[in-house]
């Protein structure tokens, strides 16, 4: 998102869940240090169990509880999604859920940039593995 010219700190919200407390703590620290609004949940997503819920400072300061509640209300009253958007490759599902908060004309540019970024990261990892 940064390479596409978007501020990920204001344009996205992350919801993360894990069963391992250590992973939850690591995730929370990283998201808090990067000032990314997020909810980090210690629980089991398969059993729909939540033991602890942690909110990053960016989530609290940005008023994301209010924003997410407003988004849910608007989705309940909005018309159904057109059939062209029903088919989404699995790896793009997360990106599209993040992009729903961004204006629709900007979304295709970001969607096209994501596979290129993944390819660039893979190339960089291969170069690092040579050392």
C-alpha cells in the first residue's frame, strides 16, 4: 500500500487472531510500533473462542470502534455486491477487505501492485539467501 501511494496507517485496519500467546504478543508489538490500527485476539478462530482482546494504540486513538460500527451498519443497508466481485482469488481476499475502506477508483491500482510487490519480496529473499 505504501508503494501505491497510500498511508497504511490510516487506510487499513487489521484483525489478527492466534491461539499462541507468544504470537499474539509479537503481533501486538509489531502493529503498535508501526502505528497500525488493529485488534489482536488471543483465541481459537476454529472454535470461535476469544480469551483476550488487545487494541493497538492507533486503533484507540483513531476511533476505529466507531468507524467499524458505522461500516457494519452501512453494509447491512447497502445493496448486494454485483456478481463480478463474487469471484476473488484467495490471496486477494484479504487485500480486498482492506481496500473496502478506500475509495473505489483507487482500489484497482493497489490490487495490481500487490502481486508485483510479492514478486519483488521473493526476489529480495533469494538474493539474501545467497549470503
